[in-house]
C-alpha cells in the first residue's frame, strides 16, 4: 500500500490541536507502514518526524480543490487527511478525511489566525449542515477523534460513509516521581485558548472565590483579553504566562493541584490527557466529551457556575482524595496513546484501500 498523509495543517513554530494530531499520528504510522508526507511550507518539517515528503500548494490556496492533480503524481493507493477540507477533484486513490468536532456550528467565531477571507467563508460554511455533508461524502471513509463527535456526526446525518474513531492523544511529558503527593501550594493550571466557548471567565471568577489558590493561564493572550480578565475578577490571583515551552508546561503540571477547564464544547481534550499522564487531577466542566476523556478519574462541575468549580476543588482537600484521583488519572490517561491510535487508523486505511481495489476490479469486468 502506497500511503500519503496530508501534513499541511502542521503549524509553524508551535503545535495546535490538529497540528499535534498530525505529527503524533504520522510518526507512529511510519513505524508500521512506509508513507510520504505532504507539506506546503518547509518550516513545517521542524515539527514533523524525519520522513519522505513532497511540497504542494497550501490548504487555503485557491488551487486547493484541484490539489489531487499534484497528489496523483505520487501514485498513492490511499491518502489520509487530518482535516475534511482537502481537495479531491480528479483523485484516483482512496481518500480518508477527518472531522474533529462540530464546535463552530454553535460557536461561529472562527480562529483568529486565519486570513480574513477564510474567516468569512468559515462563518458562512457553518450556517448550514449541507456544506459539511458535501465535503465528507467525497471521501471513502471518515475519521473522527472521539465517540462524542462520532455520535454527533450520526445524529446530524453528516455522511453516508463509514465513520471510524481514531482517538487523539498527548505527547510524552516528563513524569514526576510516582506515586504523587498533593502539592504544598494550591496551584491551578489552564491550558487552552481564550475563544468565547472556552469559557475562561468561569475559571477566573472561581479563582476570585479562592484567595489561597493561584490560577496559571498558560496560552498566548492578547493585551485586551488579559485586561478584560483582570477586570472581571480583581481579587483573583492570576498568572498570565503568555505561552510556555513544553518543559515549562511539564513543570507547572507537576506542581499543580489540578488542571481546570470550563469549556462548553470540545472535540477531544488533549490538556486533560496531558495532565492525567503526569498524575495531576483534572476538574472540568460537565460536558459529554470531558466525561469520555476524564472518566471516573475527573471531577466535574456546571460550566456556568464558579461556585460549583470551587466545590469540586474542595473535594480534593478531603483526606486521601487528591492521591486517589492522581492514581486514577494515570490509569485513565493510559487509554490514549499515539501507538494505539495509529494501529486503529492503519487497519482502517488498509481496509478502505482494499475495498476500493475490489470495487475497481468489479468495474473492469
């Protein structure tokens, strides 16, 4: 099987969720199956494994609908894309597309780093379900990263193609000595963006009710958003890191009482897995995807109620509760690895390629 993986959604400099999914999956796939990566900028190679690659046009290029003309020169049997927007006009290979989530149907503010014309198209695209159906039905099979999103795909009848779950995972962080003991300082960590649906306001308001806790906000933040959150709860002990390295992130998690997250919608929840993998309990909003990822190890609260978050954190102060949650977190996190996800994806790739070959053989008779 000649396999090509679309790596053009890899960020330059630092991963986002889809970029990390791409790099994690392609690295493990390559241990099991020779493949070629598609990139659109040589700088993307800095965050990708050392594998054969081919430079093609970018995914936001006007030429994207016809990118298959470039891909066909590699003579692939199967192409896997970690997004659903890869062009397919004129393809002669099996194609698997990925839909990570349906967040932007209810939260239509697009990512701010996209060009203005793309942001406009993004908004228009999410006004109706039919454009998503058109994209997904071009594929031979559809991949998603959680059972929660797979259920939503089926509920909204977004595709007639087979839907397979290939879970997201997290990169390895240095693990502190185990078993963990509760940290001496009350330190809370938030890793994520400041998009409205992330609902960081609830975390900040809860921090104001916890004068003995410090809330560390790790991601890059604009000056205006930082000022707004500071005004929202002047009594909260907030530390804005404005971006952290992997080593800094690992140190902050290792010293944290809990990772906290109040999101109203997610496709997966990589920060939960990252925290649980180092034995840090997670206290998160009570939404289906976080129940799927956190299981019985996590504590849950109403996303719109800061006092509910305070109460959930209070449970960690009961005798032995923090240590019990820490141990359970390690077990829960072991369910999500790039190796197991790559095995599931490779099985699907081989099956999809074989089914396409069978259909071609029938047509030739």
